C-alpha cells in the first residue's frame, strides 16, 4: 500500500496512529500484522461507504490473486484486534453482496509537531510522525522464506509510477541484448543439466525394525522394547534415507525370545520389507550389550555393540545398518540430530506414544527440546503432540523454529515434515491459503527418499483443505492417493488414518452407508494395532456420523461412554474430547436438554480457545448459540449469526451453509424478514465460494423459509421437496432427511396436515426410537387434535430419554441433571 498520511483516529475505545502504525484498544497496545493494520485504516478512510472485496484485495495485496477466504481471515483478525467480536459488530460490518463497512464513530486529527525537548529525549513518547521504511527489514539470521506463512507477510511496496516520457532507444537496446544473453545462458545450462543428470535413483530398501528383546533382569529398561525400535527406525529414515515399516505396525509382531529365520522371513513378506532387523539388549558386566541381526534375501549380517547409554547404542547401531545398506557417500548424509542422553529420552517418548500414553510422550519430547535446543526431531514430534492436545499456537511456534533452522538440501526429511505439520497448523487456524501453500511446498520436496507415510500425510492434509471448502470430489481423489500409498507400504496405521478421513468426507457428502463402512474399518485397524488415540478419534467421528443421521440417542450411548474413558486419570486426548463434547451437545440439544447442551458446548469452547484453535472455537460457538436460542437468552440469534460468520472465516463453508439453513427457520418464526433476506444472500455467497453444487440443499432450505414468511407456502414446500429429491439422487441421505423433516415441520405450521402425515408415514416417524421423529409425530397428532395419540408418543419418548446415560459431571464441572437450566 502507499504510505499513509500521518493521522490519529480515535473512537470510544481505540486510538490509531497511522504514522507510528500503532493500535491501542481499551488502553492496551495491540500487536497486529501489517496487512491487518492497513485493512483497518483503509476501512476507516472509506467509512462513508461499503468497500467491496475485490477493491480490498487490490488495495491490500496489490492485485495478487488471493481467495475470499484469505480476506475473510484478515477481517476476522481485524475484528479480534479491535475487540469487535461481539454480536453487534460495532466497528466492521459485513454487507453481504457488497463487502465490508466501517460503522463505528471516529474522529481524525493531525499529530502535533514534536518539541525539541521531545526530540532530544527518545525515552519520552511523542506524537511525531515517523515514516515507516519503504521496504521490510532483512530476516533474522537463520530465518528462511518458508518459515513465515503467506498470510503473515506485510503489504507489498507500492509499484513505481510509469515514466512520463518515452525512454530513449539507446537505453533499451543494451537491456534487450542482455536479456537475450541471459535467456541463451539459461537454455544452455538447462541442456547441460539434462545431458549430465543421472538416472533417477532406485527406491530405497525397506527395513522391518522389530521390537527389541530385553533380557531378564533389565526391567528398568522395559521401555527399550518399543522406544529403541522407534529410535532406530527414525534414524534409518532420516540419516540413511531408508524406508522402514511403521513402528506401530512392527510392535504387533510379538514373539517369545529371538524370532527364528523362518518367522522373520514371514514377517518381511507380510509387511513388504526387503530386510528385517532383530535386536536384543542385555548386560555384559557393567555395560549394556546390543546384538543385531540384519537378514534378507542376500544373506545375514550380525554385529554387537557395547556401551553405557541405551539411546547411544541405538543410534550407533543405526549407523552400522546404514553402512550395510546405504550407498550414499558419507559427505552427503545429513548430520546426526540426536545424541547421548537426549536419544534415550527421545526413545522414552516414542515408547510412550506407541503405547498410547500421550501425556508421557509429551513430557519426554518436551525434555528433549529443553536439553537439546538445536535438535529438530523432538520439536517436530512435540509439535504433532501439541496438535493432538489442540494447542495450535505452541505447535506453530515449534514448527516455525524447525523451519528457521532446517537445511533443506541436507535435511529434506525434516523440511518435508515441517511443511506438512505447518499445513495442518494453518488448516486448524482456518488460514486456508497458508495451509495450501505449506502443503504445496511439502509436495515440492517429494523425492525418492521421502517415505510413503510422509507423502500420504500431505495428501491427507490437501483432502481436508478441499473438503473444508466443499470441494468433495477433489478431496476424495487426494484420499485415494493417501490410501494407495499406505496400502502399498503396508502401513496399517496410515491406512486407518486414511479410512478415518474417508469416513468424515463421506459423512459430509451425506453418504452415510459408505461413511460408516470406512469408519468401522478404521476402528478395526486401530484396535488391531492398539493405537488408543486413533480409536478415540474414530469413535468421536462415529458419534458425529450418528448425530448427522439424527440418531441422537445412539450417539449419546456411544459418545458418553467414550467421553468417560477420556476423563482423568486416563491419558488426555483434547482433540477427541472436544469433538465428542461438540457432538454430544448437539444430540442433547435436539432431545430437548438445552442446559446440558450449553454446558458441553461451553467446555468444548474452552478446550478450543485454550489451544488457540479458531476452527474448533467457531464450531463450539455455533452450538453454544443454538443452546442459548433454545433457552430463550437475549441476543441469541445475533450470536448465532456471528458464529456462522466465524465458520466462514475459518474456511468451514459446508458447516456455515448448514447453519444458515437452521438460522433461517428461527428467523422466520421470529418474524425477522430482513434477517431472512440476509440469510438468502449469505447462503448463495457460500455456495459461490464452494464452487460446487453440493450446497444446493441448503440454498433451497433457506429460500423455502423466505417463501413461507412471505405467504408463498406452496412454493416453500415445493422447494423442500425438490431439495430432498436432489439429495436422494446424489445419494446424500443426510440432506434428504433434513429436507424431509423441514418439510414436515413447515407443513404442520401451515396446517397442511395430510401432506405432513404422508411424509411422516414414509419416514416411519412413529418408530423412530433414536432421533427426533417421535417428537415430530407427536406434534403432528396434537395439531390434528389427536391428543390421545400424542400422549402415547410423548410417554414413549420420555421412557426412551430416561434410559439415556446421564451427563458427564466431570466434563460439565458440576453434577447437572437432564433439565433445561444452564449449569452454574
């Protein structure tokens, strides 16, 4: 952006110095990104009108093509900086279809000139205008361009103005000759590289590192069975560029004593490995002894090492195996990242992780980071742990530290993993463009030495990115790539992750049977390989599927049991707990337990906010607002509308569209015609963002509510029938069921009882013992005057509700019953 005029803007609770580029809100200085500051100032400058999105993009990004999601994220940050995240949007309002407008009262003044005294005393603040530098300062030593996500960069300098007169030909001709010579040199260099470039390297051999046999009498080193196995497998991949069988798969290969040659051969065939490495740890006098046997089709190699540190022995043995199998010159090998005592601590963390003890794993990886500030491997593992704990900010700090230190040429393994984890961090923050950039940078680092697990992880991330934006077909293609990679590599845990993601995607598409099959496959693999965190997350996703199917009572039975297993003293899994609380809140709300739903949603919100998780925060605020609507809280509809905006800002387009459809029904019942028109514009805007036809059921539902509000009942009902038909043809049973129940509810309100009754009979609502069909059938009978039939259904419904598991008092923080009161 061009340099701003030196002004001071003041409002009731903020003050902005454009020359200083400072923002003070409620007496506190706020540190905001340069582009966020520029957005605030530009909206204030243009406060007499709404500024459309394209104008803002041109102004803030100098015309560079960026997505609407990037601008929405920038507006979200600006509102947060201004503490403008309440229901009223007191500073920046969204004008759907028109852009954004500054609406708060503001006065502008020119800063006073500094006095000589003030100029001589830099410690004393002054209002002097200080022009910002025209170019950004150089990066700190050791920083790399990839360390900073795209969204954190400041605005580009303004383009230089065109010359006023024609440039003399004598100046241009040498430039043309120089350009031509550069093109020729580049072409010759490219040809030379093509001629001299060696043939692509063969894929590295795959090694099955077996669990370490720990001799009797070494009970204090029991962790070495899995910890040393994982440490050696990591070292072979990172330092030698070898492929290894996923440790979570290898740990299931149990045997008594040293496995026989035939047993090792069978395991290699089962896992697709060319070599197997058997290890035995024992004591030789005062020293530890580590015996290794590497065998494959080309014979058997043996070696014994002695030392005092188990971790050092593991790393030294990985060096021996590397010398046996790795053909690269030693000068090309990456530097060792772990050493000595830190290696043993890291192995303890690996052991704890493989056993499912996330608390202990987090503790040991944290110790590694503290004891070895330059080691990259513990930082990456700790960053991934923090994502499971939903501490997104700490994960971001760790991965950016890795990116600032990694040598991309000599440590491509770390660089790829760091970009992949950064992609997930940005995805969780709702910064979709930054996530896309990180995943694409990770793809650029794909090479012969990158493992299938690494590549599959990148495709999983790209799939989540596409599904967030409603691009379901693209997401499905990425997940198929991930599943193929994991299947070919025999990586059972990776396969479970892929099936889990496929299940979530198919649920979003409304294909409930396919979703259930995929999730059950993921759960079976996670249980067979004893991966507790993956079991918890898969069960949370199954609960989410049941809620989407409106099988609320089944969701409660499954989800409450899973939630109990996650409470202390069990190892913590904040991500799974947050998802479970969110879905259980929806189920409780739909069954009339708004107070419990409010408590669960508040706990889910606290978990998301404590981890600086914007996407999880937006999800929790949506359900919290729905509960407050049910409880009759003031301003609840405005809070619901704001929460939907937050879903859009964090890139959750399908979720936002679904909730606009729910909000529209509430607006119609409240007589809010202006709000309904706003919802119609918003859902169309969301459909345009998704650029697919997958959201048309939601657009039809919102239009139906507007038609009904304007007295066009027949058209409204037809919209819902059409939406149901479209959803059934697309095999989207979730949207079809939602449209059907919306149709019944609206038909009852319009006193079209025969139409409502026909569809209720088709849905078999009288026998819906899991969802809200019984309540709807009861309402239909009561509206027709069949009070006896309605009472029969009410009694049956209450009997079913009495059999439900009680709310989790630990999660709520209080022993609350099933009533409608908000827990204190």
